[in-house]
C-alpha cells in the first residue's frame, strides 16, 4: 500500500518477471473542457482482439466507482492485484494527465493496443474511447477520444 | 449544562451548519424538479424490452439507458462522431430535452458534501452533521425542560422575539433536521470508510463465448421480464464486440443478458445491507421521494435563522452578565455565589462580593442561580444573592433554581447564606429569597448565617451584611458597593394626554421620542440627526431615573420601538418622586431612561384567545398588546377605572380597536359610577364564557396594582374550580402572567 504514495512522480516499472527488457514510455492524455467533476480514467493494454492484458494506470482513488470504467472492469475483473500501486488522483476537466511508465519491449510492436476508459459522476461512461496500437510508428501521433479525451499521445 | 451543550456547539457550528443546510435546501428541490419533467408509466405498464423498442426508433446508436430515482429516463447515444444524452418520454421513445446535470446543482452538491475539499471537506461536513444532531437533541431537551415536560412542549413559547422565533422554528423543523442529520452522518461515515460501505451487487462477467446472431433488443426475454419502474441501468453491448453482453441493473440486483438467447446470466441480488444504505440515501436526498425532499428542504431553511437567533440569544445572555475577573471553574471553587437577578442590579452586588472574596484569597465561582449543578466537589460556601420578581416569584436568572435544587446533592461541609434584595414598600418583601432559604433548609442544608434582606439597594445594609459574613468565615470583608448607573438614553417628551386633570391624582399618557442631540452631546451623537430608541416591545419596562436619584422607577410600556415612540401611562401619586417629576414635564423636555426587557409578560404566540385584565394605569401594556393584534386573534379586555367621565384611559383608542376587530370584547367597570363595580365583578359576571375560553387554551395577562391582582386571582380560581384547574396550574403552564406594582 505504501508504494502508492511513492509513485506520485508517476514512474512505474511494470512487473513482468518473464521479460527482462523494458523502456520508459510517456503517455499524455489531455481531457477536453467538459462540464463536470474530475474524470476517472483507465489506461490499459489489450491484445489485438481486444482481450485485456495489463493495467497501465487508473486515475481515481475510490475503487467503488471503478465499475464505471466498464471495459477495463470487465477485462481486469477489478481485482486489486491488477491495479495495486498503479492508481492516482482523478483528472479534472481540461487538464492533462502525463505518465511515464516502464513498458516491456515484448509489448511494443507486438499487436497490443492501448485502451482508455473514462467515467465522470452523473455523466456518461465511455468504454474504450481511445484504442490505439502500441507501435514504434504510432509514437507521437495524437488520437482523439470519443468521450472526454481530447487527445492521447504516447512517445518513447 | 444542557444549555452549554446546546449553545457552545451551536456557536461553533453556526456557519458550517448554515451553509450545509442552505445548500441542502437547494439540492432538496432537485428530485421534485426532475419528477416534474419525467414521464412515468404505471407499474406493470411497460417492460424494459418495450422501452428498448421505443428507444430504438429514435436512437439507433443507443449505448446506455438509465432510469433516475425520480423516474426520469435518460438515453446515452452516439451518432457518427457525436455523442449525447437525452431525457426521453419512455412511452414514445422520443426526446423531451437534452440531459445534463445543471452545473449549478453539481456545484451545490460538492459544496454540500465536501466544501470542494474531498476527504478533509467530508470530515468537516460529517462533523457538521454530528453537531446538527447534537443541537437537535439538546434543543428538543431544552424545549421540553423550559415548557415543564414533554407534554407541554407543543404549547406556546414565551420570551424575546429571538427566543420565540428560535423555539418555534426549531420545534417545527426538529424531525426534519434530526432525519437529515442522522442520515447525513451515516452517509459521511460510509464515504469516510468509518463503516463498511454497502455496494451494489457486482456480478462477475460471464465467460466470453462466441454468440449466434444477436436478436433485436426489444425481443429479449430477460428484458421483457423486467418492469420499467424497476430499471436502474441498461448498458448495450459494445458495437464492435460480438461476444459482449447487455449489462443490466435493477432495484433488485444486477446481471447480464445474453444478446442472442435473451437469457439473464449471472444475476446477483443486492445485499440487504445495500438496501438499507439505499433507503437511508433516499431519506437524505429525497431522490425517489420528492415530497420528503421538499419537506427536508423546508426544515433545512430554518437553520440559518436558528443560527442567527441562537447567536443573538447567547449574546444577550452573555452581555447581561457582568464580566467577572478570576471566576474560578465551578468544580474548583471553594465559594459559590449564585445570583438571582431580573435586571442587572443584583449582579452589581454579586460582583462587589466576588471581588472582595477573591481579594481575600477565596476561589470564587459566580454564576446565575439557574446554573445550579447537581453538586460541587470543592464548595464549602454557597452564597445566594437574589431579588424577587413580581408577587414573590423568581427573577429571570433563577426560574429553574428550585426545581434544580430538588436534584442537588449537598456535600456535608457545605454551608449556605441567602441575601434577598427588594423594596419594603411592597408586600411580600423578598419573598423569593425567603422561599429559597426555606427550600435549602428543607433539603437539610446548614446555614452559614441567617437570611438577610437589603432594602432598595442600600449600600450600607450590604456592607453590614458583608461584615457579618466576614465574621462568620473569619475574614475581614469590606463590601463597598457603588451602584452602577444604568446605561440610559435621552428621550424627549413629544405629547401628553391627560385624564382627570382637575383631580389631585391625574393620570397621564406620556409619549416620548428619541431625543435630538444637544450641544452637550459628543461629536458622534451630533453626527446623527437623532438618537435612536432602544429596542423594546409592549409589556417591557422602561426604567426612568428622576434627577438626583440612583434608583430607577419602572413603568410598563404601552408601545413598541417599531412605532418610533415610547409610551407609558402614569398616575400621579401625592408624594411620588418619579410620577411627580414626569407630571411636571412639558413637551420638549428630556428624560434619562433605559429599557428592561420583560419577555414573560407578553401574549403567547399562536391563535389561542388572550384575556387581558387590568385596572388603572395597568391598561398601558394591555392597550399596547391590542394595538399590535393585527392578526386579529381573539382578545378580551377587562378593565377597571374610577370615574367614567375623567378616568376612562384610552377610551377612543379602545373604541377604534373594537371597530377594526383587534379587540374582540371590552368590559369596563368603574368604582365611582352608579353601579360602583370592580373589574372582578365583570369577570365574575362572565364566568361561563371565561371558563370556556380557559378550557380552550386561553392565556391570561394581568396588569395593575397588587390588590386588584389578588382579587382577580381569587375570582379566576373560583371560575375554573369546576374544571379542576387553578391559577397556580395556569401559571405553571405559562398561561397566567402578572405584571403588578
């Protein structure tokens, strides 16, 4: 549990014991200026068929609201082990969430996709509002989300 | 103790709780507003499948359907690149309006539950709820305590305007505030994690399996089986995912619906803990129970008024007590000085005694008699300084003393002394001091020195008592009391109306206004055009200091400060220092006067009939009550004078009040007329009607001389004896009040 507090600088090493090689990836998620409270945001990886693989980050501290991040909730089963140590504050309207995470090389250019689910109290939930393949080519190219995400970019 | 438990948290919480209550009251309108816009089919009229069919016609890109607790149906949809949410009519599937929680309400909600401060804010609002609960409970206890028991708690409330407003609003809002505070506290405890939060049923996602071709939503069997009014949320399968299910939440539980077979899978019922949580949530927010929301909102609206009036009451009580240097806490004091004071004169003596004893090294605790605790650990001496109010009654700061004394546990070493203050001119001189002394003896307490009495605030007699006390306790006590001149204001005689000017005891109605500042006034006073009249109501007293006297004379007021005049009715006594002074005043002359509130002597709130009885100049405050009876509550006046030709005070005014129904009935008796009757005779003649009025909750206010008041008590006792009532009982209920002189 203490790890949570240490992770505020937003640098995370994904624990993937089988894979030795990893590199830092920056994920930049800019929210549009919607009217409402802070958004819960789930960043996670799926395989090419959309099957859940790995949680990257959950913005939003109260796990009782996680069910609104519907696709992520379904894939991860909302098991604390899936997101322990990977959570932070919710993201306010119009602000940008910047994360730098260690991602295993084996997950890059290997058909995996970054998904983003978002939810805001008393507003719509957006499941997989961003779906982009995690590839070297895709780095630095912004993608617009279908809900609260104005643009999403990752770079190595 | 109870009062401290009420007023201290009240002062601390006033602003906090007022903000929470105001925002709560605004939020409380939301369920009713939502309900106004919602179209709600009857139970059993529509299934979720029917709704999905209607929705499909207008929203091919539907993603999610929600049913708010108000019954409003909201459709979240996407068409092309745009997404939106509409409030719809479930019967047609058509949009009523675009849906969005108004920013204003969202802002209010955040202010209400957390002051925009998340966890810290939630701790603050949770504490606010706890304080509100404490205030509601102690407030109710005080109300019952004041009224003399729960049975009388719904009776009329007396006191100053602030006290009456505080009591009446608090009483009316009590249940609502209790409910809001209790449920709010529960919700705070839940969101702060102090009690486990009961979550909705959260069934596991069923394993994915390849599906056959999906069926249209409105044909799915599981959705046909759910009544629309049980629905909370229906989430459609993700368009790009053929293996996805519908997920559905209802009032009963949550589950998934197979898109091709239409079967419900993995349904899980809500736990009973969750159902309790939802019930409490509903009670707090009024969501799904709009009328309760409105009632709670109304109750919450009283809170800012309660906060303001409560602070006023506290301030008034505080400023009424002199500040005492070195007032030892009650439990640590070896000497207690308990004060029974109506105005503040007795407090002045108490302070002199307090200072002298403190100087001599005693640890002294000085407090109003009403604060008598059930016991004092270290006290060896209890010195009681008390005035007497009216006809042998307790003064304002001692009204609860005798009742509390019955529960008092004396320590064996405690000795007491009672010092009464009064005026020997009146019968029953220092009667209340005598009663207190007798009650203490009756409790088995041991006197330190015998009861003593001070006539007309005599500093010499007080010093003599001090020497006696000093001898007994073995300390030399020099009590030098310099009576403080009351803080007076100048008032200017505007008008005098004379009755019986040719007799040797004429009666005059004096009308004063605030005096214009003179050259002698300070700069600040001259900046204003006029002095303002202090606040007072009819029935309060004005203290007037005749030149060269430090002892004020009190007269009952016939007007309220709202009218801009101060009116008294004074009979000239042959040797009267003050009445003679007043009768020599000419319009334009100024007097020095101050106000002493007399909140007990006032018509109670409510519609119960009021019987006003008076003689002579006692008509003054009674005429004032009638003048202000603009709501036209039934008011009966019995008044006795001497001579109908020279002595009929307020004759034209009373005629006028009768005509416009402010006065229901007027009965006069004149002792020096043909039938030579007294007011008691008129009362006796109407005995049946009066008995009926009293039986129906009438209140009686008597103003005038002692003899008259005694005669009236006797005749009223006779009248109500057949219904097993007595003046004593009416007095205990606060329904019989006297202002006698």
